[in-house]
């Protein structure tokens, strides 16, 4: 009987997880582009 609740939780966790992954990739691209790397002395 708890299957729909578990499914809803899985969908919600994925919906929250995917944007964070994209944000991480975007942040890495921004840092890797050199604008941040120069500021850190890399």
C-alpha cells in the first residue's frame, strides 16, 4: 500500500538531484574557463 508514496519520494529526490548535478557541471565549466582559476592563482 505504500508503493505510491515510495514512488513519489523517488521522483522528488530525482527532481532535486538532477538540477544540482547541472549546477555542479556549470560551476566547473565557469571555474575551468579561467576566470576563477586566475583569481585562485592557478
